[in-house]
């Protein structure tokens, strides 16, 4: 059957690595330990050769047997592309992972339940959701290691090449810089959205007493992955009577998924860690 390969969101590690026996690795093809040092190669020259298209012999081989962890923004894009709710997407296309992160549940894309274990969105012609493919798919075959530094808004980052044995794309003539590749693959906004989520995942702040952990895990899951249910949560409850949210902001949250997701991140910082990202009403 072959070995399952981990493919995480594009950030490789953060502060969680310092608090756990295993780093929170976010673009990590799973190989035997004696092969890993050969798979990850530094970008010593600052450039790499690569191209992926139908004429490459290995076309779509990298789209099978994946443990592809999805980010909130991945799900926002995918569920909109498929024309279904976030809840329907989670039920039909994902599994929940409870041990991949030291504190929070993660979700991964289900592979097809057949011998090939292929991505459900890939055919012999290629990716059927290409314009809305996850950030990890966009970045591949590059890995991005990022680490949040205290009191810094932007993470430190380092890039490297993931050179798997099956990939023939490295034999192509096209030469890329990292900036060129990131721009070509439409990664800038993905990285901005995912880095804000990474700040929550790797926050050094405690979740508080153990008796509240289950409720906070459920809140994290809803606000991170089930954006349609989160929208109902704030619009069909007393939420706006409890917090100072201007009318124009409410309208934006009702109509714009990206704004709602950023608001969900602020809500998680407030509800999980007690950060002052929202202002309670005093009247």
C-alpha cells in the first residue's frame, strides 16, 4: 500500500516545539528517519529548479497517501469552491486529529478509501479545485519553517526544498526564487492568514483550569474550522449585546468570510487566553 506521507500547512514549527517532545511540524512528508536528512535540502543558492505539468512522468503522484492537515483558511476556500457549508465539508472530507498538536484538535483531508488512497479532488487530468487548493499544496515542493518571536508581529522564517524520490519535477529547466514561487502560487494571503492562526496554536498562555478545557477545545474547533456555525454563533445569540461591535463591522462579518475568520481569531484569543482583543459592553 505504501507509506502515508504527512503534508502540513506551510509553517514548519513554532513555540510549541519548545514545550513538546515533538515539534509542531507543518510541512513534513513522512519518511523513515534515515531518509529524512536526504529529503530536506537547504536552499544554499537561493534558487531551485522545478516545474509540475501533465508531461512530467510523476504528474499527480504527490497527491496520494497524504496526511494533509488543513488550516481554517484552507477550509474557507474549499467549502466555498464546493458550494457546501463548512459543517458539510468537515463531515464529508475531513477527519479530526487529537494528538497532532499539544493542545488543540486539528483536521486532515480524507484520502479516497481505495488502494491508491488519492486526494478526493485529483483526477488523471490534475487538481479539480486547483484555484482553491490548500496552502501546503501550493507551497510544495518547498517547506517553510517559521518561529514566532515574543512581541513580534511577523514570524522568522526559513525555506528549504523537499526532494522526494518520486518527484521528477526537479529535472525541469524552470528556475525559481522563493519570492517568485510564493507569488506564482498565490501564497501571500494564505501565509498571512495562517500565521495569525499559528499565533493562537503556539501561544505561551495557559488555557486555564482543566475543568474548562473541553469547552475551550470545542470553541477552538468551531471558530477555527466551522466558520458557518461560528457565524450563526455570533449572529443568533446575545453576542452583539455583550461586545462593542460597530454596525459596519457586523455587516462585514455577515458577508465576508475572510473578515469573519480574522474576527474568529480575535475571539479565540479573548475566550481561550483572556487577551483584550474584544471590548465587552458596559451598558
